[in-house]
C-alpha cells in the first residue's frame, strides 16, 4: 500500500468501506499502487491495469484494457458507447464486492496477463468519429487544421466527442472557440497549459 494514496481511502465518502475492500483485493494481486487522475490506480511494469473510482449510485473497478478480457462472468460494463478500451465492474454494496472476491482476482490476473502479452485494443480511427459542421468550418484555417491533425489521435477524438455532444449549434461553436487556443498549443481537451517557469 502506498501511504501517499491513504487519504483517498480515509476520507468520508458513501463508498469508504467498499473502497477499502477493493484496495485489499487489488493489493493482494501484487500490483503497484499509485494516484492517477485523482484516484487509486494499480500498475504492472508501469502500465495501468485497473483503478478504483466511485459515482453516485455505484463504485467500480475500471480495467484499462477491459475490452480484451474474456469476461466469462459477463460482469464488465462499457461506460458509454464511445469508450473503446476500458470496462467497469460495478458494486452497489460491500457484500457485492465480497461475493465476487475470487472472480475479481481472476479478472485482475487476466488483465496482468494481457499486459504481459503486450496486447492492445484496436481503436476506431479518428475518421470514424462525427465531425461537427462548425468544426469543419473552423478547420478552414490552415494553422488550426495543421495543429489539430498534429495532435495524437486520442486527443483528436476527445475534441470531436466533446464538440459533438453539444445539441445546439451555438453551444458547439462556443466549445470550439474555447478549445482553439489549447489545440494550437498541442494540448488535449483536459490538459492544462501553463507558461513554463523561467
């Protein structure tokens, strides 16, 4: 257990006992405990295997390459239709976790084997994602077009999904305008950009 992550398990949340139980189970699988994206993340040879997180109605284990697991118990859930690689196992109570303990360990060990084998989830190409008309218009700027297509495909997909989620054209336009400075700086949607320290 990493003492730098203790605070996450010590804080008062509706899922405190469940988080602690999940932590015990994952640690017993000999993974390295780290803090990533503000939640406990467990790695093998510096590759992300699984993380613990919670929402209003459930807490979950999220397997980073869950799409590659056999899921013989049919308990893995794709959060949204746009999530390509990750899959969750959701819990509504401490007993849910205890009942599944041997199965959870089996899934974690399988995820480690997937990583050892170097398997990768085949991602849909960026061209398969909807390109909002408003962004097509914005890409008539050669500078923006060059910057956008210089981004990694994951960053490109992040922007396209964010723009397309807005139902109204006005909202899409606003999101695009606010995102242009980040795109020009080569940053992804959720990456903060700061001036370098001198």
